[in-house]
C-alpha cells in the first residue's frame, strides 16, 4: 500500500512542473521553474555558532522559503549552504551540509 501512495505522490508532482530524476530511489526532485532570488536575512554573529542561510524549498507545487538559523560550529568543518543548480532547463536542489576545512 505504501508503494501505491508514493507512486501517486510522484505522479502528482510530475504534473505540476516537477520531473523525476532517473533514479527514483534517491528521491531527487527536478523542477522546470527556477527559484526566486534569495531573501535578505540579518545574520547574527555569535562566537561558537554558524549561520545556516535560508533557502527556497520545493513542496511539490511551489517554492516555500525556509528561514536561516544558527547551529553550533563544528571544529574543522564549515557549512556549505543549500543551493539550486540548473541543468538543461531543470532545477535541482543541492542540500546544505558540513564539509571539512
């Protein structure tokens, strides 16, 4: 039954401007419409904390803004922010993550 619901959700997303990546198992979503420009955010500076910038998320129908927030800094690592990349007219969100310095 869960597979049927997942398939239905994927088919609904495909009809709203999103197309599925070749590997469904990875759950990557490609969107035919690029995201709006990022919103301006006031970035608080506080020792021991890192600012994770806000980003546009795709909810299956439209872009939704996710506010930025602070997280504890990780020694020897830096935050790579979420970003959207375009490839042949399709947009894909690369999730933010920690990377080694």
